[in-house]
C-alpha cells in the first residue's frame, strides 16, 4: 500500500521509497526514510495535500509525492 491510500488517523511504517532522482532525495531530506513511523493527521477536502506527522513534526505532502512512499 502507498501513503496516499492510508486512512486518516492511522500510523504506518515506511517500507520502501520508489521515487527516482530529485523526487526521492527531496522525500528523504524531509525525514521520510525506510523504517520510520508516519501518522496521517488529515487530508484536504479535495484529497490533496495530505498532512502527516513524521519524526515529531508536521509535514504536508502532495498526493503525487505520497504515492512514491510504500507503507505497511
């Protein structure tokens, strides 16, 4: 399952990052790496962006970027 499909209020663990090049590097620079826990705080009314909590801080991701993050 990818992060964009995770339900609101759930905590998931990152298993893999599938992006390439600058996209993957940007996601990793935000602190999203394999094995970290992510809490899905809320989703905007039209579904984009997704607000998450990772490593103790809030972060907002586009749905297209969230689709590169595989979680369990």
